[in-house]
C-alpha cells in the first residue's frame, strides 16, 4: 500500500496491487480473470472534492469503446469519465443510489463500473499503469503542491480569486 501522508490536507491510500487509469484517476482490479472493475482512487476523490452525484451514460450490457464517456460525475467539478478499455460494461447501481459509498469506501463498495473486454482481460489489465507510475503522475498535482490543504490553493491565481471572493459583500 502506498500512503501519502499529506495530500491536500488528507492522508491518501493507493493500493499497490491495483493498476490505474492515470488520465482520470481511476483504479482497476482484475476480477475472475475476465472482468476489470474500476473506481475512483482516494487521490482523485480528494482532488475533485468527492462525489456528490453521478449518471451512467451507457446501458448495462452495452459494448463501449476505449475512450468513450461512460459516466457523468458531479464533484466540486463536472467530470466525464471514459472507459480505458473496450468491452461490455456493467455499472454499480449502489454507487448511483448512494454516491457517499464512493467517497467512504472507494476501493470496495464504491466501485463505479466493470468492463469485460472482448480480448484477453489480463493483457488489457496489465497494459494499465502500476501504482508507482500513478504516484509519479500525482507529483505535479495540487495535492502535492498544497499538502496542508490550504484554502485558496498555492497558485497566485487561486489566491487572488479566493481573496476577491472573501472581500465581496453579498446581500
């Protein structure tokens, strides 16, 4: 288990026995040698502010293409989540009805979707980056740049925006 003690003011775990879809901060697990299950990593949840709501953009049992948007998530931002692999998709219905499960237990109950690839699942799985590669990709993120989780972030633009908002008087 890789542990980041201070990542945007939080302690973040990244299981080293999983693979990762770096572009969108998803973890991947090979299940039953034919299905790859995916969900948000703790780092991605911390950076996005957590999941508030989500919608599925495909139907259970539908064949999706690699790079196809399959999920719409509302966090502190709006995210379109793509499938990193082509295959037949199945969604976690509990995650839709209870998005808090994603935030509380992202590596188990909070999984988002599973894909059964048309080809060899183990090959598709091993093509995804490992934990060390994902951890390296996070080095330039706001989480590492702002380890204490200071409001307003660390960039001059963020600080100026927060300062400007703080000075406004809303009636």
